[in-house]
C-alpha cells in the first residue's frame, strides 16, 4: 500500500497529490518540496514528513496518504489487555492497531508502523516504559507521537519519571476502557 511508505518517488507523489510528475519535479528543484537525490542518478526521493508538510502548505487533502484512521501501537506483555484493546479499538472504527509485548518490539514497530499514539505498559519484560519513552522522544521524526503510559504498579516517583521521559499521559490500572479511548481520541484530535 502506497500510503504507509516512508520515502516516495516523484511519480508516487504526483499520484498522491493529484498533480503532474513535472510539477512535482519543479517543486522539488525549486526547494518547495524537500527531499534528496539518489546518489549517482537523477532520481528524486521525498521522505514522508516532507510530503506531509508540502501537502499541508498547499492545502492538498491528506486522504490519499492516510487511511483516515489513527494508528495505535499497544505495548503490553499482558495478552488479555492486548486482545481487549485490539478488539475494542478496531470495533471503534477510527483506529488501526498493531501490538508489541516488549520494548524492543515497540521500537521496531514505531519505526515501521509510525503510530499516532502508543499505549505503553510501564513494566515490560525487557525494559521499563520510561526507556521506551526516552528513545521515542530522542527521534525528531516521532515528535508527533502521543504516549499514554499505563501501569498498575507505579509509585509517584515512577510516574514523575515517566512524564519526564516524555509520556503525554499516565493512566493507572485498573482503568475504565472508555476513558482511555476518549483520552486517546482527544490527544490525536479525533
């Protein structure tokens, strides 16, 4: 699917923006569309973030680029919680869901899936949620991602540490699932 790529050709940009490939090349060459040339060739490539900026600056609807659904990454090693979130969020219809059960997998999926929001368990089998938060917050291309940390065993110091590491919200288990989904929708402006 063309929409989930991280780098696009000028032809793909032309299809997405519904303009000619020559227009895309002209915008690239005069600096209005950021990107890079493939070394040793005349091919131009446009990173996803640059394409989104270009589309917003020129009032081009992002529908072709987005499914319209917000991407949610659920990171938890508790299988029933993963299943519950997956089922409820998919049934809601506004979300596309992927899951991870370790901090390592969360990092890989953040790169590949590019979520809009991450529901992050604080206690993971390999690393704590604050490490995941810090790694995500250290990458400028992920600054848009909203992180909701969830935990049943977090003392006030751990919550403070999580927020300092970059979490946007902390929710204590047990939680009201509708409240979590509502807060998530607010954070991603649904």
